[in-house]
């Protein structure tokens, strides 16, 4: 008989790629009853999996996360219970870097505002003096987080002839030599960059990393792009910085909270583009992510080493 797996709502791709080998049942986070028949959990849309949830499944062998970020899973609780946690690194680096550059270009060159204007009744003749954007080519890009995704962003920025500075826990000399990037302290990066991209994981160190003090260091013409996690940025401080034009604009693929309440003041600003967490949402990437999710799940159920285990 198929082994019982709990999951939040999954796309049809999961069943198609797994061949129906699992008995997938809803993951009810509100229930407190024990489910001794469940041996695996799959997290798709970032449900909170803490020790209380894990204890409802005394025979749990594995938690397989669809995605790289696992800030919604209590790793300490999983470690204490001997439950391996898998994720899907590597396969989404390129698509997330593509989306980083897409947001950067869209904000810099007024793509969204321009689209709205081109559709409105007022656009009846070409005016070369409106919607003058910021030049990307030759500008300075500051990358916060030079991991796999940050390195892919740097490669794309290098093709745009951007000057690249970065801040990372550890210097990346191979990136520096290949792309001419320069490591620098965070404050210096913020002061010198025309564009700042957040490509770091959410950790206790990076939570709330961008606040009023950091925005005050940035150029008034600077643009912030957040492709990391919403809580890396202090939302109220960002709103104030954008409203007061302390920085020029922002592009957010993630927010805190996510999604924002429909009456949130950030949604009223014209100098921001917000997308609904589209970083890895491309056809090839999503298929490979699902394949890795299933591979980690199957390995954990078989009590084998996960292909990608979060340490």
C-alpha cells in the first residue's frame, strides 16, 4: 500500500511526477489529534512546521520542502526528533537571478508605469521628456548575499557592464576574479550602490537587516530589490523611505507579511513594484524543484540519505 504523506495543497505535477506512489492527505495545521499512520510531510506553500506539528506524527520519517528557504520549518525541533529535512537547492538559482534582474530593470526603466500610461486615454502622442528612468549599464550594483543565487545575479550584472560590490559572510575570491566583483562592508555597499539586491537567506542575522539606519545610508537615487524573504526588510521603515523619497524606488518579490493586507500603505505608492513571490516560477525550474522534492521524500521514507538535506 502507498505510504501516507501529509501535504498542503499540491499541484497536479506532484501526482504526475510521483506516479501516484504516495497516499497524499491534507496537512491540517489546526488539528491536535495524533496521526500515527503518517510517515512524511511535504511543504509546498510554506506552512509553519514546528515541534507541535511534528509531535502529531510520531512515526514521521522525513519533511521534504519544495524550495530552498526553510525558515518556516523549525530545524532545531526536527533535529531533536531525528527527522531529516530536505530542500531543493541549485535548480532555481538561474530563474531567481533572472527575476532579480527583471525587477531591477522594470523599476529602473518604469516598465509598469509605462505600460499603464501606454494603455490610458492620455497617451495620444509621443513625449520624449516623460518617464526618464535610471541607467542600468555602467551603474553600481550592491549584492547582499553572494551564495548561489547572488553569484548568478552577479553574472547577469556583469553582462550589463555593471560595477559589482557585494557583502557576504565569507568573501568569494572566485567570483571576484571572474567578474571583477569587490567585497565590502555592508555600510559601504549601501552608500556606494545605485542598485541594492537582497539575495540572502532569512536567518537570525539577516532578519530586519534593512531598516531606517540602512535606508538613511543609501543614495536618494538608489533602488532596492528584495528577492530574499520579506522579513529581511523592516516593512514600516521601507514604507517611510519610499514615501519620503529617501530612496528612489523598490522592487519586491517578497513582503512581510506575505501577502500584504489589501489596505497596506505600501500598496498605495507609485515608486514600488510588487510581484507575488515569482522568483522560481518558471516551467523548467518548477519541474526540477518538484522532482527533487519527490526524490528527497522517497529517500527519507526509505530511511536513506536525502539528496539535499538541510544541515
